C-alpha cells in the first residue's frame, strides 16, 4: 500500500462520517458486551471521581455509565463530528445527562482531565492507536486513576492481523427499508488491519444503494493491554474485559 493511501489521525475520525448513521445497527452484535459492561460497572457504586469515556461515539457507553452509576460525572471524548452530533442530541434530551456529561471534541491526548479518575472506559477505540501511541496514553492516564479504579476495554475480537469477511448485519428492518452489512479485513504491515464496511440498503420503493467505508485498526489482544498497563485482566466477553490493579 502506498503511503499516500494511509489516513492521518484526523482522517481516521472523518472516516466515520459516511457510516455514522449505521453505527447503532453495527453495535447490535455486541449486545452481550454491553450487558456485561453494565453489570460489572454497577458493582463499582462507590466511585466518586469522574469517569472518562474515550471514544464515546453516539453515546451507548455514556448512557450505560449514567444508568449504572447514577451520581457520577462523565467526561465524554469523541472527535468525530458526525458521531458527536448524535451524542450531543442524546445528552440534550435528558436533564440529568446535561448536568453530568461534559463532551470534548479534541483527541484524548489534548483533553484537560481532572486530577483523579474513578474509571476509564475505552470501548471500540483503542485499535485506532498504535503501540507507541497507546504507551503515551497510558503514561498520561494511569497516574490519574484512583486506587482500585477499573479500566473497561472493548476491542475487535481479533488478536492479530488476519484477512476476514463477515456479514455483521443481515436483513435488519427499519420501517420499509432493509439494511445489510458485510465487513472485511485485510492484513497490512505490522499489526495493522484495513477494514472495509459495505452497507446495502433496499426497500421502500427506492432503488437499492450501496455505501462503502474503509478504516484502519491495530490488532492486538486484551492480554496485550494488560501487559502494556501492568494491570490484571478480567475478561468479560471475547472482545471486552476489565483491567484493574
């Protein structure tokens, strides 16, 4: 692959623009991960420091945190304008969320953080960072973790770069239209995966249309994260777990 084809970090945030509307459909396959996240998070009811949510997307983790920890402050970080617009809309519809959720558009490295964090949530985001970037991130965040504070993580269930193709969404019906999505991956240099999403929308009397999107993901395991952070790992699902001291 020619270097010119590689996206910059800014480009990687923009890569969500074409498919942001389909995000709620694509994460339906991770229902167990979200259920386990809510269940485990509710066990940390003693958390008093703010919870940092890296890569909040359209708000699924923000809502889970808010409902599982009814009093805690939430710092939501989402650089994608399209995804953040949905997040902002969700927060604005709820007086309690407006009081507790602070939204930042900057990359996490540039976000002003409080002295202490009660927990960190990084669902579906850490693969956008290569190993040196992750190491820099951990050096920034780990000193801020309160004693015993958990780090909740969710990755793609792919521990190393491999070619794959998977129908992630099949015949999901919304009104008169049907949605299908095929995700395919191509192993690139090092730990990098080139991931292509192909969405096909049909029905409702309109001609079928296809929307395609390409993004990049560094493939590594939850065990790799535990080693990087020096924390212990409790696996929740094949793609998610808790890191703790």
